[in-house]
């Protein structure tokens, strides 16, 4: 029979829940209440808990008939007007099987204010379960009118705790009433210390379960007002011949007499939990238990909030139950037990299969090695035990004085009282070859390999030591191979380093090492566990281990691996290489950004959980692997969970999104993907991606459709924008080059100062090696002034000791622009001879523009305009056209000798001014 834990029952009753299951509403037909479910006969389970709109009466249903109701939950709803409209409020509930009246303020007062009388339950002939608990004005004792329940002819379970207030004198069990319930099988009642269970129980063969429910009293400080048995004497249970399950929970029991259970021959389960004053030393009454008892629960027999010394389970305590040859399960949770006497293991009933000793204070001592004497033990639960070293035992039994552990050689370590624990010399060869480990080796708890072999119960299949705060590394050690251990739960135990391997665990199929703060695992830790199928190592710090070590290389039978919450950002390419039988892989809540490991060999994979990572896209290889897996098998789905990732909603990732849409449920594909968000990365001024919630396939379809249209129009737009941008840039660059073309030429030629000599002609650069200027005057002129310049002007200037350059001096074949630019650069003054020519020649244009650039470079005007047969300034340099009047001079073509003389004097003066001008 399944045993419901007391603390879970307490929670249920605190909330006012009935013992029936609660589900979500299925429709509104049961208004003003809620229909939570219906069965195959269309009978409804109706929930009216804590309904303040009923005005103290049963609900009036508009859409369904009362005969269509199978279960009615009225808990927490005051029914102070239950009889106001009719004396038979349940008359039409002909198919009602479960009725919950928990804490509904019903009462049995002997006056007109009573809400329940002999006619109240009329119509409930099919009722099987009735809950009237927590109604203090509804005491049910031997003095209660038996006619109140006479209609309940099919009742099987009656829950009526916290109704008999002990200070009010209600201190008797309702045997006079219960005897009329011929079908009654189970009762939950209050407990009293004065009167025993009456002789009427002798005529109730169907009543097999009695639960004295002091643990459910609320508020908790009122527990002794309703359940306070104190002393269980020889007569208390003398009439319970047929009871199979007896629970006495939190009922103030202090002592149990030696023969208290002598008549309970049918008893198969006894629960004495939460009787804090009973202790482990006042259990003499257990001697009277029949040998057929199967389950004995004695949780919390010491007060959890009292400061007391730890308890020891002595041999004398175990002797109280050694006669129970059918005992299969014993529970001793929350009893501050620190140790079990080694001799106690010798007399524990061999039939024991399940031992529960959670939330105690066990110490790690040699007494644990004697647990192997429980030959038939299959399940051991020792979680929340805060295991610590038993230093006294270590000091008494270790036959060496703490030398360095790696120096052990040919050691035989024997317990003083167990010859079977001695190590034979044939195994000593292993000790000298102990390799250096990464795990710390404290002298307090490190035992070198093969120094000792641990023995466990040979049939033990399930071991739970979780939440024990052991705080030691797991070293390389041996367990006797004669064992059946299949499941080990060691989570939350501070096993922070796994070096191993642990030898002898040939049958292990499931290991839970989660939440141990482990960051270091030897690559060979799991090598000896060849049959391992389920591995829970979540909530550790294995990111470096997973990235660089192949820790599963020998575990080809693995079907389930949980690596969630391990800060994993990279996975070794061969980590899962041998997991061909893997069905479930959980990598959720890590830091994965890409999935770059091969899974194509996992042909049995059904669930791949990648939720809550940082994955932005799925590679083509990974998608191909997933499709290959589902295509290779028949009608077996593969679910990939991508919820709460950062999948990119972008044009670059559109093919991935289309693939995800194809496999989003509902889909005809055997490959199912789950996705809840995607992140847009287009046009983000803040730099942060924009999340979009994906609640359904329709949402996913909308996002993909939008991207398909957006990306389709975006591509030609992008191309057009790029072409336009290039065109605009070219126009701008061309305009800049055109605007500054002469400046660019000027600096190009001036800066390109390579010395050259061609056919006896020395380059201007060579001639300027030791001086700034080569020429005094550069003469710029058009063809119509050619004769004047060469025959008249130039000779006269030479006569005046000026060095003159004219473009006719340029040798044929030399680059014109280069020579002219450098000649102007090497001249002190540039004289423009203004004639009637067109001034459109290349030589003139070059001279005009380069003179302007040279003037800007020197920071002063260097040009002089000579009017010869013209008075136009057209095509002069820009800077020259805005100069002062003294930059111009008229040549007297037909003047007298004095005018010529005056002209050249004026010319020399103007040239001298230009030469001497500084800015």
C-alpha cells in the first residue's frame, strides 16, 4: 500500500484541499462553481472551495442537474444556512461519491441552530468518501446521534479529525456510530488518552485503516487540544483485531506499554511519527508487534528544535523488532541519529528490504562497513544526514601515524574487529603505482588505492546519500564486486572533485552527482561503470571538463545525460562519440553559442534540450544530422528545445528560420523544434538586439513571411544604394580633383625632384642643389609676341643682368608641364606679356595656373603683367587679376628713347619690389 508522507498531508490540509486531485477548469457548466473534470459517465467533479457567493448554502446549478455530480468539494466555504431552504439539501445528489465539508462551520448543536441532523445526508446512499474535518462544532463521539449518518450506507472512508475538542470533554472514540458503517474501510480521527477503542470495533472487519491525525491540526499549537494520547496502554488497541494500517501522528505519545499491540494480529503498517516525547528509548511496546508487520515508521521521535546529544541505535533497540520476520521497511527519519552499533547489524531482521534514515546526523565511521550484513536490503535512503568524519573511530583504528599517503607500500590495514576487512598482500602491487591526482589528498580522509575494500549489502540496488554535505573528493577506491547496486543518488553533497575510478560498480545504471560544485573530473572517472544508462551531473562547474576531456569514452550504454547549468561554452568534439544509444541529452542553461559537435550517430535520440543558451543560428551540418536521425527510423519523434535562446531574425539566418518553421509543432515531420524568441538585428541604433516573442507556429510563420518579403526587397535596394553611393563618391572626388587639378599637378611636379641629364641637358633639380632660384625672370607669352620676346625683351633683360627663362628653351621631347612648372618654381618673378593673342595655348594656361599656385606656396605675389599691344587682363592668373596697380606695366611700343629708358627703370623697380617682398 502506498504511504502518504505526514508532512505532505499537512500541507494539503493547511490549504483546505480535499484528498481528491485538483485540475484545471474544463467548462463553465458548474457555475457558480467550477467543473474540474468528468468521467466516462459524464459525471462531474465540482469545486466550490472558498466560495463566498453561496450565502451559506449549497450552490444552485443552472446548467447541470445535481444527479450529474460525482464529487463535490465545499471545503473552506461556510454552510451556516445549509438547512434554511430544505431539510434535505443533498436529496438530489443521487450519484455523489465524494463529499468534502472540510472547515465548513457545520454543527450538531442540540438546538435550532444545528446545520446537520438526521435528514441532512438523505440522498447520499452512494457516498463513499466524506470529509468533515476541522469542524469543531461537529463532535462525533460515542454520544453522537447515530441517525445523523444512517443514510451513508456505502461509506468507505470517513475523515473527521479536529472535531473533538478535548478540553470540552469530547474524549471518546465514536464506536457506537461507526459500527453501523458496515462498508467503512478507513477513518481519520482525533486521539485520546482516557478511553480505548471500544468493543464495537471487534464487529468491523472491513475497517483496516485508522489514522490518528494530530499532524494535520491547524493551527499547529492546538494539536494537543484534539490529539493527546500520552500513554498507550495494553487496552488502547486491544479491540483492533482487523486493522492493518495504524498511524498515530503527533499525538503526544510518551510511553507505549509492553503489550500495547498484542491483539493487533492483522497489523501490517505502524506509523508512530512526530511523537517527539517518545524518543528511541521508550519503545518497549514494539516487542508485542506481530511477526507479520511489514512497515514500521518512527520518524521524528525526538524534537527537532531541542538541543540534545545525538542518538545511537544500540543493539538493545534493534532487539525489540528482531522477531518481526516479515519486516520489509523501516523509517527513522529526523531522529538525530549519529551512529548504529556494529552489533545491531547482526540482529536486524533479514527480511528488511528498505531502510530510511534521512535527516539525521550520521558520522562517517567504520560501523558503516557492517551495513553489508543486511543481506536482503535493496533500498537505503540516507539523504540530509550531514555526514562528517568520526575522528574518534579513525584515531582508534588506524594503525599508522599519518605518513605521506603516496609513500604507502605493502600496507595491510585491518579493523580491530573485522578480519574480513584485511587487505591481502596479493593486491599490494597496485599501491606503489598510485598516480598523482588533481584532487587534494588530505591526511584526514584520503585512503590510498586498495588499502581497503568497502563492502555493501549484496542486494542493495538503490542508495541515496544526497544533501549530506560530505565535502570529500571521490578518490580511486574499491567496492566488493559482490553487489547489486544500480542507482546512486549523491547530489548536493559537496563532492567537489571526482578522481576515481570507483571499482566494483559493475551493475550501476543510474548516477546522480548534481549540484556538487564539482569543477574537476578525471578522464577515467566513469571508465569502470560500463552499464551506466542515466547520468545526472547538472548544476556543477564542468565547463572546462566538457571542453577538454572525453569523460564518457567507456559509457556506450548511456541513454540519458543531464549537463544543464554547468557554464558550458564549448564541447569536446569527441565527448559524445560513443553514445550511440543516447535518448535524452540536456544541455540547457549553459553558455553555448554554437552547436558544433556531431550527433548523427545518436540514432535513438528523442530529446535534445538546448534551451536557455546563447545560440544564434544552427549550422547546416547540425540540421543535416537531425534530419538524418529521424529519417533513419520509423515513427519515433525527435524534439529539439531551442526556447529562450537568441536565434537571429535576420536575412542571413532566413534559411534557418524557414527550416525551424517547417519543423515547428504542429507538423507532419517527426522532427519537432521548440522556439520562443528570436532577435532582430536590423536598424538598431542602440546596438542591442530586439527580441520577438514566438508563442505559436502562427507567430513563427508571420516572422518568416515578413523576413522573406523584407529580405527580397532589401537586396536590390542594397545594390542600388551601393551603386548610387559609388556614383556620388566618384562625382564628389571628380569635382574635388577638377577643382584642385592645378594644385595637384603643381605639388606632383614640384615634389617629384629626380635629378636627370639628357643629351647634355641638366635637370632643374640638379641645378638647384646649392641654390633656391635658377632664374630671375620667367617670360610667359603667346605666339604673336614671340618675335618681340626673343629679339627685344629677352636680350634687354639679359643686358640688365637678369637670368631669363622662356618656354622656347625647352628641348623637344621633354614633358612640357613638368618643365614649365619647375621653371616657374625656380624663378623669382613671372612676367606675363599681354599681346593680342588668344591666350589659349597650353604653355600660357600652364604658366598662368602654376604661377598662381607658386604664389600661394610662397605666400606672396610673384607675377608682373606687361601690356604689349593689348590692354586686356584676360587669361591672367587669378591672383594677378586682383593685384594692386603697380603689378602692371605698359610697354611703349612706339615710344622715344627716354620712354624706353623710363620703362626699363620702372620694370626693374617693380621686379625688385616683387623679389624683396616678404609675407
